[in-house]
């Protein structure tokens, strides 16, 4: 029992670290990207059709690549960004690259749900494009964006299991190394149970927060 | 004063061009309530949305208090928009904000100090009689209450002009009446010029001093509401203002007349005098009195049987009494 705990605790912390840092950068990059995707559309507040098309294509390309390929491809890039291409920190780079386009699409969908009349009313009140983004689009879509963040977190958790390839560690990695390669079924089960608990808690918190924010 | 000069709006859909507005010239005098009415597709919504450039006109000029809105850059246009309130058919309130914050929203955009915002919102809440709903969310309000929030929000920046784009079209008749009464009282107490776009004739009758009738992107008739209603000169306008008056064929006498009583003539016993003076028999076929801005407008269809050759005298008798006559032939 103690040896399982000794294995689980560091892996659990690695997983939380990977998800936390990845999620932070994913939101930091994905939120503005999603906003740009919406506002640069035709008939929105800052129509820039070519930029829109360009970003959309890039996002589609990244999203077409399987996570495992992305992690290998991104190795050299990770070394450039965080100084190493292996280890938990290095794993964060491909996680962010994989999750950002996904999250950007989710933000895009959330913002599109807002009735165009509300944006129009804001324009009629003399709001600047920045004011419309910060005071109208984001607050109106916040409940839906929170749900999107929840989905993204759980997605990153899934990707993080693959991060074992670059020595990323974490629960997924532990489950494969001990549970699969060394036939330690008890470790495998413990990892899976822990992963299920993380997902359940994340989804529960996300749902409650989204419900609280939804005034519609 | 608002003056539109040669305003044209053309929508391009691929290779197709749709002309929504053709060379519109329109003047709206300060402090009036001006109605714009037309069937759907007539261009009335495009027209009102061009006034604050929500819709960019293809060509033309928009003069408001001596400034041509078409000549303004983005920043100055935003400032000009703050002097115009707008309300919408779908209310367009922010779902995530309380009634209080919805009304405070335009003031926050203008970066007013918090204390001033609070004071202003409280007085606006009183004006629209929603003080008890300050902390409710729009989803908890009825349609009429939502539109009153919309009106309070539109008035927050103390505008000179209020644009109403089908503002009552989503409301039931009773609520419509309440909103119209509110608009009228705002117009009178604050002296705000109100432009109302609608497809409902009753809205025009109820509150508008002037009316412009649009058809196919062009103005086909305009004038004082009571004049346009009592003697519409255009065929399409007639169709609009007159409730269709179908008479069964066997009811139509030798001479059937449609009479419109205006300018106080609805209060004089004209028919009774007519019978005595010309010694004829009058058969009343249909009749109604409408009130346009509290002025009565009577419509009466009569049949005259034992008429001699004094038809012209009868017509001039009516006309001297401010009654418009139209002789309906039996066909």
C-alpha cells in the first residue's frame, strides 16, 4: 500500500502541475484567439476576413494532427521555449499547442451564441470594439466559456497521459509504465480511480460555476 | 432637427444588388414624434438604422443638429451615437446583468463617476416605474418590463433623439399601449425627438405627429398624421389607412358615398342637417370613429336613394363642412 502511495503522490502532483500550467497558457492564448475568430468575421465589430481565414486554417491544421504526432513534432520547439525537450515541463508545450486551438474553437462557439442584437445595441450606445469585447461579449458568454474551460481541462488531462512519451510523467504515464509494462494491476487501478475522481470533481465544479453565472 | 439627404442603401449579395432605400429625403422636426410605416421589405428598418449608421448608407447625408454624420470618424461617430438612444423589437438587453446594471451600462461606457451613475439610474428606474426590479435579471421580467428597461437604458445618456425600431411589435396590445403612453410622456416631458418605425397603423395613430409612408424603398406619402389619415392621396396609403370596407352588392344604393369627417366636423350633426336641407333619404351602411392623437376622425358610408339632380350641391355641402366625399360607383 505504501509503495503505491509513494508512486501515486509524485505522479498525481505532476499531473496537476501539467494540467494547471497547460490550462493557464491554453486560456491565455486560446481566449484571445477565439475572440479574434469571432470579431473578424463578416458583419461583426472588426471584419478582417483574410486574417479570419488564415487563423481558421492554422487551427484546423493543428487540430488534425494526432496528439502523439504533435508531441514528437514539437520536441525541438519545446527546447526553444522551455530549454528542454524532455520532462514534465517540456510536456507542457505540446499540451498547450494541442489544447489552444481546441479551446479557441470552444470560445468561438460560445461567443457566437450571443444574439447579434446585443452587440448592435452596444454599438448604438457608442461602445468601442474593446468595450464590446470586455463588457459585452465576455460577460454574456461567461457561463458557456466556463463549461468550455471544463471540457478543455478534461481534454488536457487526456492528452497528458500521452505526454509520458517525452518523460512527462503524471498518472497516465505511471499507469502505462507500472500497470501495463510491469503487470502492476493495483497501480493501474489506483491511477484510473484517481483520474476518474479528478474528472468528476472538475466537471462538478465547472457545472456549478457555469450554472451560477447563467442568468438567461 | 434631423435631415436625411438623398439617402440610398444598396445591399450586395454576391452579384445581386438589392436597393433598400432610394434617394430618401426626410426632415424630422425637433421635439416631434415621427412615424415611419411600411410593409415588411419597404425599407423602414434600414432607414432608421441608417440614422445612427448601424447600417452604413451607400450614399447620402445624415444631418443631425447641423452635423453630417457621414463626415464623422469612428470616435466622433461614437460620441454622436451617445446623443441618440435606440430601442429594439427584441429589447437586446444584457442577460448577464441586472436591470440596474443594464441601465448603468451606457453610463459606464461614458466613464461617469459611480455616484453619478447610481443617482441617474435610480431616477431612470422611477421614470419607467421599475424601481422594485433594480436587482432582477432580464430573464425574470415580462416583455413590457424588458422594453421599459430598454427605454431607460436608451435615455441614460440624456439623448436628444430616441430611435424606436419596431419597439412594440413583440408586445401584446395592452402592453403596446402602455409603452406608447410612456414614449409619448417622455417626448413631452423631456422634449426628445422620437422616431418610430413600425408596421402597425395603430402605433402611428396613437402617438405620431407626423408620418412617412415607405414603399419599395421610397417615400410615397408624408405629412401630419391626421391629414394623411383623413385624406390619403396615394393608392397604397389608402390601402394602409383605410380598413377595407366591403359592402354587399345589394346594399349599394343608386348613390353611395364614403365620407371622412375631420377637423371637428365629427362633432356636428351633418347627416341630420343634410336630410332636412335636401329632403332626401339617407341610409347609413357603415360607420366608425377613430381617434388619432385624441382627434376624432369619423368614417361613414351612406346610401342616398331619392336623389334629384342636386348631387353636386350635396358634395359641396359636405366639403364646406370639412367632410371629404368619395362617391362609390356600383360596380
